[in-house]
C-alpha cells in the first residue's frame, strides 16, 4: 500500500486545524454568557488548542490513509478512529480524473479522483500525489479496466506483481501461461529483463483551436455563472448597491435608496437587471474560456482521453465500452453560425458532473460534429418523425395560459403601484404562436435498426443517439390532457446520471399508437442487439471517429 505525497500532511493539518478551532470558540462564547466560571478571555488559548488538536488529527489521518493497485481492485483505506476500507473492482470504474490547480502545477502535485457507476460522486479521492504518480495510477487503472472489459481474467494478474506494480508490457498472447510451462522451460521473467510498461501511444482526435474556444465562450451560458452572480446579488454590500444606484441615475434612477420615488425605483430595478444579465454573461464567458482552454481529445487503446483547463488543469479518460449515449447540442446562436457540440455519457457519470467534463467536442462545425457522431456510433443518418400535429395546438394553449398569467400579474401590480399602462403586458401574446411553432419543429425521433435517436429543445437543442442495448427502461407516460388528446410521451432511460440541466431523453407528444409501436420496436430490438453484441463482443462505440 502507498501513501499520499508528504505535502498532503500539511494540507490535512491546516484543514482539520481550521475546522477544529471553531469548536472551542463557539463553546466558550456560548458558555461565557451563562456560566460564571467560563471567561471570554479564554478564547485565544482554547482556539489555539483546538487548532493544534485538529492539526494533529490531520497528520494522523495522513499516515492512516493508504491506497494500492491490486490485480482485481483499487483499494483505499482511510480513517483515524473509524477505519474505512474500500475495494473498488475495475469493472465498476468509469473514469480516473487528474486535477491540478495553479499552485499544484507549480509544485508538481495533483488530485486523483476515481468515478464509478451508480452516481456522480467520487468513489475515491487522493488528495495530492505527485504528477508522475497520478499519471501512473491513471495509466494502470485504465489498463486493468480494459483487461476486465475484454473478459480476460488473466490480463490484470499477468501485469501485476505482489505489490500491484506492472512487470511486463508484452501482449498476453505472447506470454507463456502457467499451464504450458514445464520444469525444463524457465519462467519468462528469468530469461529476459523486466521493464516498466510505457504509456500506449496517444492519437489526437480533436483539439479546440483559439477561434472555436472564443466562439464557444461567447455563445454558451454556464449555469455556474448564473449561480455566482445570484449569490453576489443576494449578499450585496452597500458598495455594490451604491454602484447600482450610480449607474441608474443617468436614466432617472434615485439619488439614494432613501429618497427615491416609485418611478425612480422602477428605473433602478430595470437597470440593475440589465447589469446583472451583462455581468452574468461576462462571468460565463470567462468561466467557459478558463474551463475549456487548450481542450484536447485523444485516443489511447480503447479509451477517450482528454485534457483541458487554464487555471485548473483536468485530465481524464472516457472508456468507449461504457458510453451509454451520445448527444449533439446546440443553441440558437450556435445554429446561426452553423456550430454544435458533442457530449458522451457513461454509467452514473453524465455531462457537467462534478468529476470532470464529458465533452468529446465542445464546439466545432455542425457538419463535422454530425460526422463525428455517425462515425462514433455507426448510426445511419436519421430521418426524424415529428410529434402528432395536435401537439402544436397543445403548445399554443400552454403558452397562451402563460401569457395570460403575465398579464394578470401586471394587472395585480397595477392595483398596488402606479402602473397605468399595465395592459401593454398583453404584447406577450404575440410571442405565443412562434414559441409553439419553434417547440414543435425542434421535436423529433428516429427508430433505427440499432439506435434510437431523440431530438428535443429549442434554447438548448439536444439530439441523443442511444444504442438499443444501452436502454435500461422505456416507459409510456400520459398526463390528463394527453389522455384527452390521444397522445403520449415515451421516456427512454439509460444508466447514465442526470443533472438539473440534463433530463432523461423523451419522445414528446406522439400519437398513442405510434408511442406503443416505438415501445414494442425498442423492446424487440433491445433483445436482438443484446444477443448480437454477446456473439460479436462489440462495445457498440468506436474511438476512431475522425
């Protein structure tokens, strides 16, 4: 078993020291007002003792943290009082990420996280190992994972010694098995020198150039930027509020927050909202640029490998045999300039998850992305079927109701505020027909021979290609209104995880008979695909998609 880098002891000491100093601080502060024997003057002493105790705990935690590579599992043992030992089978490992911040890159250190099927959270995190050790772990775990997925139980054991380190890098079919050896034939390890395996050659598949990175940053809105700006405004200080008041004054805003009237406060609200949108956009551009700076996608054996990041550098691998689905994404701005992106999802590990990016191609020409997707999945060019025409009427009614709510809200506001032209809010009804039409025309599905393709969304359109053998469940759902209209939605679920902004692929609002037919076809082709895949031992995806 191995230990983390010695600098980890410093990190754990500071982390637990700062955590534990607050315990006596709050305890003494609470008791000083109620117990006469406790004095507030004890705070410097007790907080120092708390920090020392926490620092000592962190150092002990460092010495009690161990990890190692075995023939069948990746093992991690941790804990001071309560010990926790984890044995992670290679067949469950989805990804091994290596992350480096600015200081870590200067010091030659890295954080290694191991992702498994069944959730987006990390199964194991190694805080601060050397960069060379991180690369070794990533390489060796990837080799053993590939060996397990190839249904070769002897592959992992033939590459490992008793301490879990590799002995030889020759193909297994060139190594004599134990059964074939005789006393007259010495073991191979005695007739040739042992050598450490080298990293397999990496073939570059895609690199995000400067122009595409800038376009991607300018045409993408990151949810993290929206959350950051919202947090900033929620905890707005007097300086920020005074700055917003100053910006609104040329447009009729109040001189200060105490002396304004209803009209000036309205101007302040509008100007603040506009500034919030601009700031959110700028933060999103900066965040996207820093996150996907120098993005490179490559191929090592049967895995995708990627690197990205400016301030914090990420690297990881995406096993091709564990890809659940492939999704092409675009938004109105990207469609306007004929660009799109390509994302992949693995079991329990979806796009924008905490473990790292699952973007295969953040942004490229739409024609190139579609060709990448077809070569990656071997899917035939889909001929999309549209939802039932009655769905367009449903969307028209739905958006009309939303517009009516907006007008009603304006009317209610006019009852408590001097809003004379509240009826101008009815202009939102003009957006109802185009909104219903755009939602309808961007929905579609294709039931192919080997894949199910689902397209949905307008502001962020997603076209998902799902091999039949990756489908976990297919369910037909009908709301009260859908039952009255004779339509249904078909939900297709895989083993990949979902996030707030990535929903389950769904075929929306098709005729009930079409939904049942697609359901039956999907079930039949799922069984056929599983039988054919078992005979051919095919992963279903190709890593050579250039």
